[in-house]
């Protein structure tokens, strides 16, 4: 058994983290007691310790967020780092980032979380509620929300109270009233607009499941962060997406259906969407009658044939092909949708020396496109079995990481290696 001896008063932060990791490893190898009462007690104690660890985690995340260290590793944002390296879902990553950024303003929350007297759920809820308030309103809201939590309100009710506080602070005349939802029921969609004092509008409403699907399909692709410097939260990006659609900035919406030439000639071989969803041959032909057809010619092994362009900018046809091949940015772990990416010359581009041929192009988000060309020694490029280029961001020179999934210093990765093998989220 591995043993660690550490003086809790004099041990460094790194030594304490190592001790916690060793204890966690041993704990996972111990069976839980058979007694339900004992397990309840252990669970509550362990959960309290986990919340205290979350306080320490928020401190380290805050430093990485402030210094931008993740960018040296080919990751455009703190959220991308947490998703790719720690395997967090988007919502969990955003929750931890918000907590890390707001804790310096939340003295009571930080103190109670550090001592285990406040759970992560309540702490994250308060942090989310105050992130758009100024410091004075933040302090007042913190007291109100913590008092509500101490009175026994659930985290969900505290969150609703936080939203109400924000609405009251935002609308200084206090005349805004929520529409009477109960009179409408939940079958019919409805929407209300009310003017605020500064000429803006408050939007409130309800969409039934069918209309919600339409809204998600239209707005969701447009709500991704615009880049590493995009500090807007999801609600702000959603509003921007809505105005983009209303101002007719989304007229290039397309549905891509992939099919064999024989299918268009009458055979029963089905087509498929970019995500692999099969489309019956008859439906493929019906779509082709009312839509423009952009041919993509594939050679043996599904390798796209040359289009022969030698200009700098990829043609619209080439971009359409690439959007069919790449659902997201080619960098492993980056989830920026392909239609929001830039066309990247895999081997770089120089006039007369690197033709813009389709088999030498990939889609890369704007941030990674710039990062790739300024950090050429930190990019490993390979091809997967489908013929797509896969970019893998490597650690900075001289950095050695002991955990799995990080390249050892000086080691050149093989094409089949995956630096995110533990925490990769499939593109």
C-alpha cells in the first residue's frame, strides 16, 4: 500500500493535492459498509469534504482563467479546458467557471463553502444569480439568498429567488408584472413584450414542444462563443442569435443530404445526413427536385477527388464539401460547429507552392486556425479512417505531465495516439 506522510500545517499545496489524490485512490478500492445508516453518515461526511475541495478547485480554476494558461496548450478558453481535459459537460464547466469568477465578491459564500457549512449546489446557485449585478447589489443579494438557504429553501427555489432579485434590480420602476401563465395552459405557445425605461424590451413566454424544437434548431447553432475573448453568457449569446435571425442574417441555412449518383438515377440505396442519419432513396430524390445539388465526387477509399484550385481562398463548392466532412473544428476536443469554422490549409499556404486542393484542406475555428500557424511545433496532424484530418494540440516544449493522456517531454506522438484518451469528448 502506498503511504504518504504530510504535515498538514507545513505541506505545500502540491503535497496536499497529492495526498488527497492518494486517499481518493484508496477510497475507491474499499467496499461500502453493508449498513444503510453507516452509508448515510459516510455519504454526508464525504459530500461535505467534496464541497470543501470544490472551494480549492475554484481557486485553481480562477488562476488558470485569469492567466490564460490554457491557451499555451491549444485550448481557446477555460471552458474548453474543463471540457477536454477534465471531461466536464458544458453546464458543469460553466458552473465552475462562474463560481471561480464570483467567489472574490462573495465573502460569506466563500467562507461557508471552505468550512463545509455550505454545499456546492447553493454556492454555485448564488454565484450564478449575482454575476450580472454590481458589487453593492451583489452583497445585498448574497445576504438574501444565503438567508433563504438557511431557512430551508431548496437550491432550485433559491435560484428562482435570485432571478427575481435580478429582475427587480434591472427594472427600477418596479412595474413589470409577469403574465398570467395559468390562464393560457401549456398547449398554445405565447409571447409577450414589455418596454423597459431605456427603450429595450423584456421578453417572456412559453413555447410548446413543437415550437421549442424549431427554436432550438434555428438558434442553437448560432449561440456558440465567437472566440476566446467572447465573455458573454449563454443568455446574451441567445439574444444575439435571435436578432441575427430577425435581421435576416441566417438566410444561408442549408440541409446537406449525401447520396450516391445511382440513388438520384432511381436505385434504392439510401442517402444520409451529415450526422449519419439515413434518408430513404425516394425522399432523397424528392429533396433533389426542389433544392440545389452540389456534387461531391469520391475516389477509392472515400477520398475526395481534386478540384484543382490553386488560389488562396477555397471555393464555395470546396467549403460545402468540407462542411459535409467536418461537423466541428478539426482540432480534437474543439466543438465549434463546422459551418462557423474557417477553411484551413493543412500544410500551410504559399503562392504557387500549396494548391488549394480539397484533400489538403480542413475546417478549423478561427482561434485554432491562428494558434496552429503560430505554434506549428505544438500540432500533430493525422488522418482517421474516414479520411478526415485530425489536429491534436500538444503541450508546450519542456513541459512534462505525469497523468495519462499528456505527451512526455520530447516524445513525438504516433498518428494513432490520442492525447485526450481519458477525457476526450467526441466531436
